[in-house]
C-alpha cells in the first residue's frame, strides 16, 4: 500500500497496475438564502477533472471535457462529465492502466478546474481529490487531497504520475492557479508547468 501527501517525495508505484483519481464536490447555495439559495443548490456547479498526457514538455492528449479515451486503447479512461456535483462518491474519475500507456508518454498531470464559464470553486463545497490503487479490481484509497478554501483560483493541479524507466511514480501537487475559462491552451500551459 502507498500513502501520499503533498510533503512526501514521489511515491513508487511498483505493484500498482491501475491507478484512479476521483474528484467529488457538493453543490452549495453560497451565501444566498431563500429561493435563490435553493436554485443554486439544485443547479450545482460544474467542476472538471482532466488528465493531461505529456510527451516530455508537450501536452499531447487529454482525458476529460468531451474526451473519454484519448489514447484510444483504454489506458487512460475518463468516467464522463458530472455537471452538478450532486450524488454520492466521486463525481468524475480518471483511471490509468500503466502497462498500456504508450512509451512516448512520460507523465500524466491530473488537474481539476472550474473550466466552463460560470463555474467556480467558490460555488462548490467539500472538494476532495481521492487517489485509489485499483490493482486487481479493488479500489483501495491511498490519498485524500483537499484544496485550500482560501483561493480565488479556478484550477488545481492535483497530482502527477511520472515515468521512471520502466516504472511509474506519483507526486501529490495540490497547487491552485488561474486557468482562462473555456481555453484549452490555458489549461495545457497550466499542466505543462507542473
């Protein structure tokens, strides 16, 4: 079993064949009461979990938004877009099967973002990023990462899986930053700098 935190060195993923990262959040009324508060809670907010595959310093594929299997072989799968945060458990997940990741992919950066116009981290509560070892078909949670509530940023680099020869390592990042909403280039630059 691996246990991860931001302060740790990158963790060896020896023996981990399948890794999954999930994001969950709860809809909130913010500071609105009455009818507006009920409407905001019902509508929720749309956060997005995105995994960006890197070839060296270049982002080359992304899982998320409208791309569920960007490598075309099932090695990096996105669960689909949850646009409200309603429901129990993880709202969006990305699962990586390391043995099937093409050899030109050197890293995968996991980012959560209030990507679409009108969405915001401040319109969500209890944001949590969970990391699971899904080797053997189970789902053993190895980390629960909580971003700071003291941010006006709309992006969070959650973690980075890095190829180390024939092996993989995982580094918890948990750093927020600004991403221009609706701009994939801005999202890619944010990921590339992690």
